[in-house]
């Protein structure tokens, strides 16, 4: 059992803002080592109090209700919890929330510009680069990081770039085609 | 809750539902599939809910939250066999945040992972910590997890009956006579191991009571089945239970029917008066919710020198833990003309969780054995393996002894597939190559019912503003069912799929079968078509006086009703609906099909090319062609994805996947994605999906069949046969791990 399940139940608190994020935890619970973390999340700077043992994934899903990043293996084996940390893809289940302090985090919810989808998101729709869709946010963010580094990847580059993500439905061929199509459409922009 | 410890074959319901003869035939006759060219059906339609998925807005059961939500965790037996003498919940109940705890099992536990107790708390962490405070007194008993060990007379009994039980038998003709007629006889063994579904979204349920009404959000393939089973187990009226599933992260059979933990969530929610969520961990998902049962086949097959099969004798030892496993007879009985056939299957019980239906239960294992034997027989006859299959081709079911197939385009699959892979490039004699890296090609045929379930219901509504809404109690398990429904409604009414509002995944909606067994499209699409055709008649009736033309001279398109001969004479759809000032309802039903006069099956053929490193035993699949006869294709884009997924899963099972048990502790030793290997992007070759795309006009009003299981059935077998063609020896067991490949090469060297 990973330690990741830690603090999903504790009341989240956004400092400097009025709203509370759905307090779900016991107020009488003994709390060790809480810390305030300040980060830029999907372009917005925010501070929130977390338990030191909480993973970034559990803070995103449990406190902030950003449920695009998925908890599939909870131990760094499948990539479904992938987010971008300062532009690099990371498994948010293996990262403590306190490690994101002072850094920039992008989740799938922050990839589109308003109503305009990111070229990768559009390509995944056009090419059917998913089936059940559960692993899709992780694949898209891993692919976004790949295209940042290598704007015109070969098929082998794409496969290697996505080698840390598992699609149990097995639609890799179309996922890779989606990334290839997005690279081409970006090239045209 | 107590239940019989032997899990009744979970595939029975699955397969019975898949068989047309298991369902009522009294529904009205199907309207024939129209001959005109469709504009939307058959073309590539992107999913109508794609934007939700790619932006993270699609809400899965894992993602749902409610005010006051409690999280529950389940304490599971660490012992494969034990007597639970006592359970003490007092310390757990006293732990901060804990709101309720339940004893789930006193008496025998028969597998490591069986539910013993549960705790609900205000956080997952608190629930998990409290679980450690539950005191359980176990009397540990001897166990057995190996199928061959369990079959020995001195093995610990898993049940109160012998571990080894006869399971399935079938006879056709006279087996001795058949072998006496044979000029070539071979006998081979094939083995498949435990393959775990491992869906990305682990099983999860949220239960919430509102007075006497229970609502459950469940990661399930079957909202209606879960509703009915929950009502039965909790002894409450089915009408007071609602099961909802909007999005689901994969199931592959492991989410058919009610799960034990869902009942626990409902009981804890009742006791606390708060909503309760249970999300299984990856570890629990690995050993508590089923897997594909293992098999040990012996296949003896005899043929004339010209390839005419005279006899086949199949024996199989099935192992599905405390469950009965899969019947694997059907492909043997049906695919080829085998006049003298004998099937003898038995099950052996071991101390492991019961197996569950896994994408194409029985057929997948059987196809590895049957098609392996075909490939090896062809080699013994020095015959092209494709030619051997053609030589024993059938036009009627049950190996040419029963009803004629309504439509069988397997020969077209052979032709298209062989051409796409370049079948002429294969080793004419298996193992003919030389050097460290050997290439080979293999193939396998596929059969699966996929006819759908008569009586499936849907409702189509047109609002006064012209909005079209379709409701059906089916569920999208990743195949694109929402989009298929929109495609059929849009085609029929002259709209675009994105204009249709589709509501599914709720047991309050009209009845539809489980999403499993390739049932969904051939059940649901005809019901939608039926409702939409009624709407067409209604709209033409409304438009007729306005256009001054009889209804039969009218057509629908571009959101208008117009006169066929003079399309400029038209009335806007919106104007028509505005005039009636109420919602118009259209009831759709999937009609019966003539299963007393015709057999309905899907067919397919896969062709694989591999390269084997004879020094390391590592196999690389280079190309995989999958040709399928599934009637009319509804959405080419999602159909391709289904095939690519089925091939990838088959490749993964053929090369990597195996649930490993520790005989000493009786526990699974690889309950995660790291040690239980599944294929990644780096492992898959170019996959070529091909569709014959000919409607089966007798089956339903669209001529559509199912596609869920077909691409999974021959995929592992084709890869195994390609390895045989490369090496000249069949590995005989999946997964074909490097040690097994090297052992097969040693066998070949030793001439065994």
C-alpha cells in the first residue's frame, strides 16, 4: 500500500481567498506537520495548507477537486497521474505536495486556452487516441512535454516518450498517431 | 451476507446473454436493413464526448465527491485458507474519524484477499489506519494454489467436495472411427495462465441512501444487473435502487455484475446515514476481482493427407480458483468441419479468488489450443496452414452439422488478411530460417456470437425546440457507445451526431443488457434505429399536409423534411415541432431474429509476423493484421480502436501477462503494474484493422453485430503461431516468456 492515500480527508484551505474547498476531514484529528505550499497551478498563483505526507496527486484530487490526474497504480508505474512540473512531466503520485512549493504545475484542466483546445487535445479527438479515457490526461501531458522538447518526433521518439504511460485498453497505435498529428498541426501554425 | 463459497461460473450469464437462443423470440420481426447508402453510419465519426475526455472533465466513479462523504476500506484475509474465529472491531471503532465498522466474514475464508471486515471513516487515511486496529483471530488451515497439486488425492480440500470436478463434455460422431480414418495424427499440449483484467480505473462504488431509496454510483459494465442484484442481496425493492455510471475506466469483464465491496458500501452508508465510497487499490484489483482462468489442453487431431480433418479429441483442465472457470469447447465444436469430435473438460478448485469473465471467456484460451493444433497439423501435412483452414471450411454451424450461418464472410477475412500481411513471405517449412534472429508468420481464425439481445429498449424524445434526446440504460465502457447511439439517431433523422443528446449509464433508463460479450452495439443500435424510424414516420405525417405531398414521397435531411422529387419544397424540423407544443416520445425495441432457422456468428482472421531472438528468447511482434466480419460497421473510427485494443491485449497476454502465486503463502506475488507486465507503446507493432463491412440483413434492422470480443480471440494465438513458424517449435504456453521460448528451443534440439 503506498503512502499516497494520506490526507485526502483533511480540510483544504486556500490562503488569501474566501472559499474553502469542501472540508471533508475530521477537525478533531491529530495533525502532524502541516505546511503551507505556494505554487502556480494552471497559471494561477495560490497558497494552500497541506500535510507533509500528502502527495501532489492527492492534493490535486482530494483538496482541489482537479480530478483529471488519475490514481491508477499510486506508485509510479503507469503515468496516469502525470502533470507538468516546471514544464517537465512528473508522476504526481510519487511527488509530495510540499515538493511543488514555489514551482509551476500544469494539469489537464489547464492545458486548453479557454474554449480553444490544445492541438494535442484536438488531435486525440480527431484520431480517437483513447478508449475508456482514464489514462488520457496522463498521455496528453506526457506528449505535451515530449513535443516541447522535440517538436517533430519520429514514431519511435513518440513511443519512447510515452513509454512511461500505460493504456490498458491498448490503443497505443492511435495515441501515437494523435501525437504525430498534433506535431504536424503545430508545425503548420 | 453469506453466499455459497464456490463462485458459480460467472460466464454463464455472460454467455447465455450472448446466445440468441437464450432470449425471448416473441418480439416483432426486424425491419430489413435498408439498401440505400448511409451518410453517417459506417463513416469515421469522432466521439461526441471527446472534448470532455481530453480536458479531464469526464467524471469517473473515482472522481465523484459528495458532501459528508465517508471513505471505506476493507480488511482482507492474509491467509489462503483459515477459520476466522473472532473479529474485534472495538479499537477500530474508537479511532478518530471512524464512523462505522462491519464484520464481513466469520467461519472459513478460502482465498487470500477474501473480505473479513470493513471500516468507514472521514478520510481514506483514517480508514486505512483503523483497519490495522481490527483484531482478527485466525486458525490457519492448509491451502493449495497450484492446479496440478490441487488435483492430487492428498491435496487440502478447497471445498467440501473433491477439488477435481468434471465440467463439460461433448461428443459428435465416433471418435475412434474418426482417428481410424486419419492418415496423420498429432497430439500437442497447450497451456494458458492466469491473466488479470487490470482496468485502469480500479473497482469503485459510492452508496447513498435517501430514505428507503438507494443510489449507487458504480464503476460497472452493467447498471441494470447491479441494480437487480443489489435489491436481491439487500432485500429491498428493485424500484428503490438506482445505479449510475457515467464514465468508466475499463472493465474487460471484471466489472460485470455486483461486487462484494458494493454491498459493503451500501451497508456502511445505511448504518452511518452518510454517503460511503470504496475505491479498491491496484493491489486489491490485482487479486480480489477475478482473472481469466488457466487451462491445460491436450489436443489430438487426425486428418487425411489432403488436409481433411477426420477427428479431434480435446481434454482441458480448467482452473478458476474457487470458481469453475471457462468452458472452452465452442470454437472446437463450431469453427471447422470435424465429423468426429470429443470434448472432456474438468475444473480444479484452488485457494484463490474466483475467476471472472475476461474479454472472450473460453474462446480465447480455446483458440490458442485449436489454432495451435491447426498450425502444427499443417506442418505435419506439409501444407499451407491457410489452405488447411480453407479445406475444412463450413457453411453451417456446429462444424457443418446444424443451422446454416445467416452470413459468414470468413473467407473474405482470410483473403484480405493474407494479402495485407504478405502471407507468401512466410517460412514454407516452420523454423526454416537461420541465424540468431528468426522471423515467422502465423494466423488464427475467430468465431463469437455477437448477435445481440432482443428486447433491448430505448426512448427517443423530440422537444418542442427541435432538440433530439435519446435515453438507453446501456453503458459506455470505452467503446464509444454514446457516439454509436448518436450516429444511428443522426443517420435516421438527417442530423449530425453532435446534435444528438445521448443519455446512458443509469438504471432508471430503458433496459439494455450488460456491456460485455459483444452485446452492446447489436442490442442497442437496432433499438435506437427502431425509435428513430418511428420518429421519421411521425414527422413525415406532420409535414405531409404542410407540403401537400403523401408521407411516402417525403425524406428527412439537413434538419428539414422535404419532398424527394423537389427538395426545395421543405419544412424546417423546428417549425414542425413548434406546432405540436409538447415533447414527442418514441419507444424503440430491438426485435427478435430467426435463430431457429439461421446461426448468427461473427468471424475473423488474424495474421501476425514476429521476430524471435534465439539467444535471449525475446519475441518482437513486427506486424499484426486483423480482418473482421462483424456485419455492418457503425463507426469505423471506434471500430478500429476496438480492434487495435484487442490485438494489443492479445499481444500482451501472449508475451507478458501472468498472475504469479506463492505456493507457500498462497498469495499473489505480483499485484501491481510493475511486476504484472502489460504492453506499452514500445511493445506494439503496426496493427492493420480490416472490416468486411457487409450487413447481416436477417439479424436486425441495421445488420450490425458485436465487436468487443472478436479482436481479442485470435490475437494471442496468431502471435504464438508466428513464433512456431519462426522457430519450428510451438512454445505451447502463454505468456511466451524468454525462459519458455528457450525451453522450447531446447525441446526442439532434443527432438521432443
